[in-house]
């Protein structure tokens, strides 16, 4: 795959047009205006590190906002703030953000530990080597939660693929559906879950 190039598309202030022609300005002042008027239109290309940094700032801000909205729903449903984000190595404009993690007791099931994420693209979930498969780079976000369990390394969590075969609890493009799903997972009892589902 060809390496992507990014340019700064921020609007720039245009340079004022010269009042006189260049040769007349030289005859009058003895100076030549060396400013290049086409420079305002020239694209400034960004490095992958600059693009990744901009993406990380946007993901962190969106993660903070998402966590605030989840915790603002009801005082009995509160989630820890565990925000971290990553950009994809060859496409630094694409990234994902971990928002929170919690444990849920589901009826007729054992306790389930899960983590909630969002990404600025939509894709299928793959395996450990390629976590995101068939990435679609439209302007939509993807909200998803996966079951997790302690891994081999000290303190490291991995996806629990015993849940639904791939560990995916839910995946959606709609932020309202994602909010309802996260709140349902965080509800303490079935009565509260039924209230959230009815909204």
C-alpha cells in the first residue's frame, strides 16, 4: 500500500494584493517585494507524527465527552474513567479510544468483564494480529464493547473470545444505541435494565 500523504487544510489569511506593479515598486523604493503571492495557496504537507498527534487530541476530547455523557445518565450507574487511545500505524488519521471498563453480572451467566471503545472508522473485528478487519473509512464512528479477561502478561487484559466466538458484545454506528447498551451493561438489576431498554 502506498504511504499516505497529509496536508494542512486549515484556512489561511490571504496576502494583500500589491498596490503597484513590481517594476514600479522597485523604481520608487529600490526594493523588490520577495513575498510569493502563490505561497498562500501552496499545500503544507504534514508528517505522520503530526497527523497522529492531531488524531490523538481529537480522540482524547471525544473520549472525555463520551465518559461524561455515560456518567450523567443516573447516579446509580457510574463507570471509571479509563481513557487511552491509539492510532493505526500506517494510517495515523484513523484511531480508536478506550473509554471505560466494568464488570457485569448477567442473568443465567457468570460475571462478565467488558471494555467500551469507539473508533473514527467502521470495521469488522479480526483476531489478535489484525484486530480491525475490512476498515471502512467513511465519516462514521464505530462504538463497540468487547468481553475481556486477564492475559498471560502481568496486568494485561485480552479479548475473551469465548463470548460469541469473537468477544464482541455489541457494535453500532449510532451513539444513542451505544449509550443504551453501555448503560444496560452497567445497570445493577433487571428493573433498571428494563427502564433503560424502554427509553
